[in-house]
């Protein structure tokens, strides 16, 4: 009992030190700008983690909240909650029915020279711990993403087999929400997201860490649009890239190329 009480106190102290920026709030829903590295809720994958978005936001505003969707732990940006499970379910259905507009910004390896559409089915990747109760699926799940090149950068520094370090800032608009979809889709077109330790380029990640002190995933949800589950009014929520990612982009700007 003493150990449990101590653990609870430590969890409360850690959560109380974190303030989540609120982007939108009404009597039914609330949206925050989730920082990278924060889990949305408890997960069997990270049994020792004590700070979660659900509990932190609940304590911050003094009301129970229910996540309407999820963001991977390293991904930052717009995260929407509701104040009831029924409203969360309605928002979740909009996502399932592809009625939600989502926009992400990412920094990727190489030059992305155009706008394109990725239609590439993804096989669900099972985690031995988190997905141990799920039935294995055989067929890959349909997945599609629009991408747009916003800026290109080139540094006169060799990285791996490349003579220079090349990056692109891109806008990504997924119409489906598969596990690690954007990370896997960008790898599929050979433009892995910087900081992706699971699917990305280790040499590029090391270069970004050493030269720009960038230690996170360069992926942030910067926009969500959906029909309000109660009023039916279209709601637009805009967020920002997390601070470290914005600083990374700012430090790349002197090396910008004319499109």
C-alpha cells in the first residue's frame, strides 16, 4: 500500500508540472496541442510511464475527458477530447467515415519536388504486448495520403552516401488513419520523416541530432476540421509545430532553395 501511495503521488506531481495548451473548448469538446513524447492514455507498451494526456488534461481543467482519436507518442499537434463517451464515439465515427479533415507538417529526407497522392495499403503491424488479444489480419488495409512540398533545403554537409544533407518541409493530408500511416507512407516514397527511429533513416536522424540538436519526430498535426457532434457546425482547429520542430525548420531556412 505504501508503494502504491508513493507512486500515485509521483504521478500527480509529474502531471501537475505539465500544462497542455488548449486550442479550442466549448461545453462538449476540447482540443489541445499535444507535445511530443506524451502518451494519450495508459499503454501496456510503456508500463513505467506515469504522465498521460487524459489524466493531465482532466486535472488541468477539473473535468473528465474522453479522447476522440489518438496521436502516436512521438507525434505532436491537435488532439481532440470530449466530455462524454457518447460524443467521443460520434467524433470517432466521423473519422472512420473519412469526414474529418486532417493536416500534418513534416520534415523529410531528400527533395520532394511536387504534390502527389500515395495510395498504398498497409499491413497492420502487431505489437507483442499491446496487440496480444487482437486477431491477426491477413489482408493489408487501404491507406491514402496527399502530400505537398512546401520548401526544400540543402546543407553542404555529407550524410552517409550523400554529398549533401537535403530536406523538405511537406504538408500531409491522410484520408485514412492506419498505424504509423504517414511515417510508413513517406518511407514508401523514399522520403522518411526525420527523427523516425522505427521507419526512418538512422544516419539522417543522427545528423539532425548532432547539427541541429533535434531529438524528436519531425511530424505534427497542425489542423483538424470536422462537424461539431452536437451543433453540426463545421469546426476548424489549428495548431502549431512543437517548439523543437519549429526551431529545426528555422535553422534550415538559411539553406532554403528556390522552388
